């Protein structure tokens, strides 16, 4: 994470390298965007909104790194991640996903429906050489105790509803059901396990 980006005033719009205020979305608005939608992709295409596109207010073709406002996108993404209210993982189709804290109990409740690497926290660290290195914190090591407690009293249906309709979409890459679909194995294990 970029330390300077996390200190930026959330109400102040991000600026391009030329200093002109051309932001379609301030850092505070970006945080609100993630909170409102709950689950967003950082930049990849998928069934949920993309924060990078929301920041610049237009569709992005290709990599956002080649966009004229890439520095602005980076600064806003880093500030949102540094807020502490966002989990960075690979939840949606294995792509970098931001999950707002309000949905962490729902995610914890249905985490077994996802591959373990998709619910692991992704943290970006700086190496001694200055490179950015992604480190994963396995699920459930990143989960705060109060989130686990809230997840225990939530029904599976309530959790899936909270996460959104994308959980019902089939996983086209692996040809297997995803979070919103059920299989006989899931039904039988769900009916035999006690509800907490």
C-alpha cells in the first residue's frame, strides 16, 4: 500500500499528475461506492461494478494502467484499501475484489462455498527492493472475532442475499456451481449440520 495515499483527505478529490482536478470521484465517494455496492472488482470485468471505471467515470478498455488517469486510479484504490473497511481478496471469478466490512459476516457465513484462495485476504507489501509483493492471509485468519460471531447467527440464505445476485451465477471456468447454486452434497451436509 502507498502510505501517502492512505493519508489523503477522504473529502478531497484525487488529482492527476498535472495537478488539475479532473476526478469523476473523490476518495470519499470511492469509499461510499464500495460501501453501497458491498462487493466490487478493483478493475477486472465481471458481474459486479468496477471501482476503476467509477473513479474515472467512463468504461476502461484494456488495462487501467494504460489509462491517462492511471495514477489517479491507483491513488484512489490504495486509499480505499487502506481504510480498514475493505477486504481485498479474489472472491469474484478469481479477480481482485473489494468487499466492504458490512458484508464480512455474510462472506464468512458462506465462505465454504468458495475455493479457499478466493476468500484469502490479499495484502500488498513493499519488498526491500521496492517492488510490490502480494501476500495472502488464509481464511479465516483475517476474520475479526466479532465478524465470526455475527456470521454464526446469520442464515445461509440471508448471507447470499446480502452478497448479491452474482453469487447465483455459474462458474463458467470450472463448470461447477458457485456460491448461489446448490448441489446434493451441499444440501445433505447443510441439513445434517446443526445451525448455530
